[in-house]
C-alpha cells in the first residue's frame, strides 16, 4: 500500500543546513499497522509530512497503492490518505463546531448525505449527537482527539497517518484512544502509519516498527522481537528500556548515537 524509497529532505542552507531525512526506505502492506519510533528530532514526523504532501522539497520516491506521488497531490489522494495530528486543540478550528469541522471535508470532496455521515462517524469514535454542535473548548482532550480521528475517517480513507496521536493527552486517556484507533483500524481494514517517541505505544499498536535516529532508519523490528527483547541495535535497546519508565541505573548507561 505504501512504498518509500531513498527519501531525503534538507532544511536550510549553508552552515545551518539540516539533512533531516537520509535515504529512508520502507514498505507497508495493505491493512497493516506500521510504526515509526525515535526520539524527538529523529525525523519520524517529517516522513509523515512528506507522505501527506505537507512538505514538497523531498527527493526519492513515494508510491501509494501503486501510484507514484509527486510534490503536489490531487483531491483523490487526500480522499485516500488522511492524517491525525499530535495536538487536537491546535488541529481543530476554535470557532468551528464539531458539525462544521466534520462537514468541511465532505463539502470539499462533493460528498452528499452529510448529516448521515457525520452521525455515523461520531458513533464510530464513541461520541453521540450531544457533541455535534459543541466547540473544541467545550470538549476534553480525549474528546477533541476523537473528533480529529472522526475528521480523518469521514472520507473513508484507506491509509491513516497518525502523528503522535496520544502524546498531548493525559496518561489515563491515552490507552482509551489507542484502543479506539486499533479497533477502528481492524474493523475498517485500514493501513496505519503511526509515529511516536514511545516504543510502548507503538508496540501496542503495530506489528512492524522502524526505529529512526538522526534521520535514518537504523533497524526494523517485529512485535515478537520486542516481546523477546531481541534487538540488533543498541539504540533500540535504549528506547525499549526508556519506555519502561525512569531508572537512574539504566539512564547512566545510555550512549549518544
């Protein structure tokens, strides 16, 4: 469903130039849950932004469902590929009701039966009609993120890009949203690419995980390898240990890669 080949991107010029992605390559099968994990600044969100067409100065090859993508995407691409952003409060228009937020993509793509579609997608994310005419500030963080998920789902895409979808939420809500995403993904047979700095979050959702560091994929592991703690790279081991919580003895052993 998704094939990325030798993806490179540079920001800035001269001495401030930053080679943010360096020959990033991976494939994601249809209906698969694929994870990109790494510390802040490793390039994982930049990969998603390139796939989504939010960045256009990349080089390499991006293929979606056997169609090679250029730097600009048409409306058909965005009906097929949708994205859920990290901060639901920042990604939702503060002066738009939930109803207007969800109807906007339907209007852009010329889809009909808008009321039925809005009611259906709200039910899918666990929100009833009481929330339909509320504004973002009238919702909790978890409810806002459910609306953001609903907005991505309302066009019935086949690929959903998830950029740290729970990192802005309270810990008590994170598992709730992750379980919702997992349930919806399996029911609708979606292809997910999930980005996170938390290996525990990614391993909960994904069967295959690419580990990124300094703009490169240094290792690709399976869920079974994580369960058995059989890593090929020391950096992956560090991420795994860090996901278990703070431990001074472990932190003192960390290396700079």
